[in-house]
C-alpha cells in the first residue's frame, strides 16, 4: 500500500466489512425464504444464523462476508453509491455462490469444522447438504438475473472456473508428482476466480464501463491469489483461533497446497524427508505433523509462498492505482486488502 493510500484510510477493515454485511445479510435472509424449508434450514445453519434445531444462534458466525463486501466496494470504486439494488443483488449472488462451494467442499474434503462449529454435512447428512448447496447456486443466478441479466454470463463463467479449480484440487490431492504450475492453476480457479468476480460484478451490474470492470477483475484475481497463498500458510502454521480448523489441518489431509508442492519440488534433502513423511500409511501423528511443517519450511515452501503472496498483493494494489477511484473508495479497498493479507500465519 502506498503512503497516500494509508493516509486516506479513515475506516478500519472491520468497520467496512460490518457496514457491507448490514447491507447484504438482510437481503440474503429474505432470498432464503423462497427455498424449500429443509434447504433453508441447512443454509441458515451454515450461515450461522440458527442452530441445528432451527433456533436463533447468538454464537453463530457467518464469516466476514468478504466477497459481497468486494462487490459493494468495487461498485463504489466505479462511481456507484454502493447501495443500489442491482449492486446488492450482485453482492448477494457472489456470497451465495461462495457458500454453495463451501457446503460442497466440506463434504469433498471431509472437513468436520467450519467457523468453530460442526460443518453442515456432519449435522444434516451429505445428501441433504449437497442439495442445499445446489439450491444456493441456483438462487444466485435467479437473484442476479432479475435486475442485471447482462451480468449472468460472467457469473456462469466464474462458477465453471471455480468447479474446474475444485476438480483439480481433488486430482492434486493424491498426485505425488504435482508441479507448482499445476497448483497455482488450481488455486486460480478455486479461489481467485471468485474474488475476481466479486470485485467486478457489482460494478458490472451498476453499468460501469468495460475498462473499470476489467481493472477490478484483475485486482480481484491478484487479491485472490495472494489470499489463497496466505490461506495455504494458515493451513499449515495457523492457529485454530484464526482458521477455525485444527492446527496443520492441510498437512493432516495431505493436501498438495502451494507451500507443500513448492517444498517437494525444491529437490533438497528436506524435500525428500517431507515426501517420506507424507507417504506414510494411516493418519499422521501430532509429531509427524510438527515434523512435516518444519520440513516444508526448511525446504523453502513457506518463504516461496510469502514471496508470491507479496507479489500478487503489489499487483492487486497497482490495479487500484490505475483505476483511480474516488479517494474514499480507494482507501476502503486498500484497507480491506491489507486486512485480508495480514492474517497471522
């Protein structure tokens, strides 16, 4: 972030995200009312708004709502007020797609905890949760098509890229010869595609010109790549309080995340030792996980990931400079970017 951007940031990221959640969450709740009662119940549990018995859950958390915030902030950067119905629809659509993907990903990855609660499939079963995810995906297109039918193809292209990325993720999980290039391509589809659409779809729905939409999409792409690399590091070295998942969860699942693949590809002694640890049959012990995390670091996986994350961060902020949005919108986007990429790992 440049010195000028830091000086003009008058609001914290927490304040910005809270404001956009207040704009978007009520509309998501309203839209969920149109779903089948069982699908609605699973969705509301997943969002953190009720417990497994359908009672309001004061301790539930629907997450930071990053993606709808980017849709609103991107529209503001393109000249919108940010609370236009078409912009809010776009924000709702990207959040519904994000949560469709989470419901399905948790099943495919076997994750039993999300946001410090049991995942939906462990409570309601795999089949019903799969259907709830499909319901959210369909609803996203219905919401966007009402006021912004011209933006629907962009949403559809993003979902196809997201699905392709998840498919590649599943393939790489058991691929001992996975390359760094394959890993980054997977992460581009699985994560960066959604953040790219999130940052640009609100502006597109608002009617912004193609150059502004393109720059916002590129900003979101680089933000998404940096965000995923940070997430990869958290998956190995992050604390449960930060991630909502067990420590070293990605190593326990033997995920071929970017730090792991970079470490395995380094060709060092530590690379060979790491390969041997991950090849062990059965569950990895706590001691194995500690050793594996140390080997990833010794083989350079952590340093490589941080360097790439820093590179994508610079590229994302460069797109904002070229976009030249109103100072307040630039400050908000820069502050949210800094917040998302400064999580502890």
